């Protein structure tokens, strides 16, 4: 179960670049030092499924494409995505119950057909770039924290495995959705790194203590002069002991 994960397996490194050579080189340098790689829309759109295969290279993959469409279309996208063997993939929870159920069913059935492990399917609740006024403009009921909890509960009720959430949402979602709901958390900054454009950050240790399962860490590792050293330093911070 996730709670017994080794510190390094908590970490998914976000590779936000359309540059395939750079992405492959960073991913290769991190093999065995982190839990996996997160690939999102930028790299996927620039380099396609072959690019994803090349970069992930067999490492656990979080395919962060945030599907949001009618249930039938999302189910088709999930079936196609499962061929890339992701460990985790995601959809927008605001796509609704039927869409999330279709996504979960497509993941189960396709994994079974292929004889591979079923990817965890998680929901995106409220994008952290949206504030209360943005929500009101698109007709969603705020405050944002209430909408996050509403969508997290709907995600769980639709049979999905967990959600992506910001560090400050961890405690409330953990309380509402219980210990087995997977919480995957970006917005993580070690105390020794720059916060870049992230406004509300938590250190890896704080986020795990709050109840996060996996941490998505991008620039503190991927943009470091030595990504492997940065990943190891974070793992050391997490475990409180030196790793080899
Ligand atoms: O470089 P950094 O650690 O900020 O990267 C975080 C990753 O997590 C990026 O891929 C970013 O798109 C993603 N993310 C985020 N905040 C959210 C949702 C996703 O930073 N609320």
C-alpha cells in the first residue's frame, strides 16, 4: 500500500519541456532515484505517444493529460492512454460522475485486455490558478475549498482512486475521503530551493506529514544543475537518513 512507500517512491518528477532530448537525458539520470516521471500536455503534444515511451523508458509514469470531454470520448482517450502503461492518469472531476465512471471502467477493461496492472485514475478538482472570482465567472459555486471537497468526494463516489491536490488541501481531503484515497500533490519546494512561480508551497516533509501519498516535483529537480543530486537530497530530507 502507498503508505509504506520508500521515500524515493513518493516522488514523481515533472518534466515540463517540449525538448525530447533534454527530457530523456533528465529521466535517464534519475532512473532508480525517484518513483517515476510525470509527463503532461506540453511534452505529449510536442512529441506524442512515442515521445512519452522514450522519456518514461519503463519508469513508472504519471500521464498528466487531464482529460475532460463527454464520457464516450474520455473512455476512448483512457483506453489509448493505457497502452502507454501509465501508473497514474487523470481526468477533470468537473467532467462529472458519468465521465469519471467511464474513465475508470475504460482503465480497468483495457488493463485487463492487455494483461497489465490497472493504472490509478485520479481526478483534478479545482485548478489552483483559479480564485473565487474566477470560479464565479465560470458559474461554479465557491469558496474554492468547498468546491475542491465537493469534487474530491464526487471523484471517490465515482469509483476513482484519488485526486491531484495542492499542499494546503491535503488535510481536509484526507479527512473527508479517508486513508486509502490517493493524494498526489504538486506545489512542493524543498526549503533549499526557489519557489519559482508557485505561490503556496510546502516542503516534501511537510506534505507527507499532512497526508500526501505522492509528490510531484518539477523544477527543483528537473532544472537543477545536477538533477540526480537534487533528487537524492530530497529523498534524504524525507527519510532523515543518508541514501547511497
Ligand atoms: O516545477 P514545479 O515543481 O512547480 O512543477 C509542478 C508540476 O505540477 C507542473 O507540471 C505543474 O503543471 C503541475 N501542477 C502544479 N500545480 C497544480 C497542478 C499541477 O504545479 N495545481
